[in-house]
C-alpha cells in the first residue's frame, strides 16, 4: 500500500480489514506539483502527479466510513499523514512519508502506518506538447508502524510497488476550449514480500491445525481529468481574480487483487475491486497548494458513505530555490511556465 492520495481510503479500509478480513490497496498520494512547458500538474489526491519535485506535504487529512459485509455501518476513520520529496537530479527524486496516524470509531482504535520510501525517475517529457512519462519503485517497510499488539496494527510485512505515471496537457489543441484541459494517470503493482504466512488454529473438534493467511498482489490504477483556470487565465481567456488560481478536477482510483487471492468465501471481500471517484479542487499559490476532494465509494466494499481527503503542500523548490529546494546534483529542471 502507499500513502498517497487515496491515503484516507487505504488506511480507513485497512482498519476495517481487521473486522472483515478484507485488505485493500491504493496508490500513493505522493504529493507534488509538476510543470511541463506551460502546464502545471497539481498534486492530486487519488494518484501522484507525473513529475519529481522538492516538496513537503504536511498534513494530508482523510476521512472514510467503511461498511461491514452485511451492509451495516463499519469503522469510521480519520487519518493524518505526511510526505517529503527531495530531488537528486532534475529527473530523479527520493521520497519518504507515511499514512501517519489513524483514529477509528465503531469500534475505537488507533495506530501508526508503516513508513514508505520511493525512488522516482522522469523518463521523458516534451514541454511543447505538455507530455511527461515517469516511473518509480516504492517500498512500504513492514514493522515500522504500530505493532501487532496495537488496536490498529500496521502491516507486518514489506510491500514493493513498481509504478508508472503519465501526464498530458492539451495546450497544443487546435481549439481554445480544449486547451485548459489535462489528464494524468498512474498504474501500480503491489507485491507483498510475505504472500503466505502460517498460523496455528483449531478445527471444530478442538484439534490443532495449521492455517494459511494469504496476502494478495494488487493492481492499482487511477486517472484525473483537470480543467486549469490558471492555464485558461494565462493563455485562453480572462478569469475573475477569485478563480484564476484554481484547478478543478474529477478523479478516480481503483484496486483489484490479481494473484494469491485464495478461495472466495462468505463474509469477506477478498476478490472485490474497490475504489473511489469524485470531484476535487486545487488552489495553486506561489509557494504552496491546497487541495480537497470528495470520495464516493464505487461499491460497499469500498465504503458506506462519501469520504473526504485534503492536503496542504509546500513547494520547497519555490520557497528555498537556492538550498533545500534544488537538486543535489546538476541544475534544476527547466520551468518555462508563464502563468499569472
């Protein structure tokens, strides 16, 4: 699992897994903003943006109400997380962060998520066509969060996740009404290092038997459709001051177990695809971003009511461009955006 966008979705349903034998996975909301040519891709809340940056997301907040298998209300979770990203070169960055701490109601519980690290590299970008492709390797380190004796334990195993990102702005479109639009996408494959673990239990007659607990590998995929009033105001038409730094969007992220799933059984959602969709909006300041999203579960396995997730993201590459905000090696990434 990861701590990025879907932060609230993942952690809240992870909490519900204690009671429903279901454990979803979600993409990281590694939180950053990316500039390719004249296009600003904001730090979206379901998937990561496609670039590398020097930024600090603190805090990220999430709320989600889960559902039990029988349709009754499940745990309600509130999450506070964080992430720090540091560029090594203009195209390479390292990330460290966590889903943070989760408070749960119905029943009451609490616990810390595992730490995560990530190495991300931009393979290709074309400023003229506002196009970018990147990849990453993420590791969620088992036993770095709350222990198994906690009321809300973290995963006791490490998970390795390769990722691919893409972003495309339509500033090169031949018609003006298309030019403020942009799309981004992300696909991850979560691979647990302990897919099967054994435990001792008893059968109906009191005999000791060895049981197997399977942790599936999960494919997570998501996308955003953005309409940049920031871009429109600079290159297409004048926007009132109140709205000209806003980027409204519609987003979705989904997770499907694909291997090591085990047999389907009543009382759990082991084979279910889960996800959330919903509208979001981002304010892009000179040195920070504020984003908020309403998360609508796609099915009962994903949640019972509309959830919410929000972030405050600081642009260290703009706050401290000559020290902490620049790459360790080489020049910073060219940024030719002329937005106002």
